[in-house]
C-alpha cells in the first residue's frame, strides 16, 4: 500500500482528535469523508484501533435517540471498522457482549440490530486491510450491501461480480473463469486465468489472497 501522506503528532493527541471527530460525526450531513479519515488514522496508527472501538461502543450504549440518524451514523462507522480492523481479544469480547446483550437482545427487530448482526459476521472474516475502504465501499457498507466489481475479459463482454469487503482475488477469478468457460465453450481448455489490475502507470497480476476491495481503493 502507498504510504499515507498524513503527518501525526503523539498518540494521545491523535486520540483526542479522533474523539472530537466522533463527536462531530452525528452532526455531519455527509459523514463519509470523516469516516474515511478516522479509518485512515487507525490504519496509520494501529494502537488507536482499540480506542476507537471502545469509543464507538460507548457512543452506541444508551444513546439519547436509539435508532435515530445520529445513532445510526455511529453504527455505520462501527460497521466500517469491523470490515477493516480486528480489535485486540479483550476489546473483541467487550464488543461482542455489547452487540449481543445490549443490542440484539434488547432491540431485536431494530435497524441497530441489523448492523449488529452484520458487524458480528464481519468480525469473523476480517483479517486486516492494506488500504482503508474507498468512499464507494463506505457508502455500500453504510447500507450493508455488496459492491459491484467489473472485470474486463479478452474476447468476451465484461463480467460484473458482487463482492464484499472480504472477497479475495482468488474467489473472483474462480467466478469469472466459470463464466468465461461457459460463454466461450472452453470446458476442454487447459488454460488458466489470472486477474490483473491496470492503471495509467502499470499493469500487474493481483495476488490470489489480495482483497479486491483494497484494489478498488487504490484506484480511487
């Protein structure tokens, strides 16, 4: 991943800045850039990941208006965090307790519960990211949906593939290969398929374990 152009002060000062950003979040009409900024700081300064998880748990515990717009924006950032970073084991246990006992058991049919279920599932898949989610990915995560990735194929129309924050290049390659074999009648062909990312400056194969969401962020 490309190094972040940001410059930082001490961890304590950055933690205070992040706290102030979270306080501002529920007032933002367009919260996506602020969310991406919080995620980028956590990527650049990993010791702050647990801090932000704890702050978000606090903000979503006994909110003044449960399920209101401000409350849901905290849940949306928590969703993005869960698809990007794993907290330390003690914080992970604390977070799961929050999701299960304070949300799913008390508000089982609420919008918060839908985010809690999504977050719980994401935490079982997240292994760490090279890049923070793109603006497009954040918008998709806020709706708990998948992104559509377009794969251009030689000799065949482009393939549109739905991907999540956890979809690897190997998974997409397999889906596209099956589609091409069907379209082009290549069931007996010994050829193999690979995914490439191409920009103005370079073209290179995408590693099988690379997350497609990270590739899309690099294009942003």
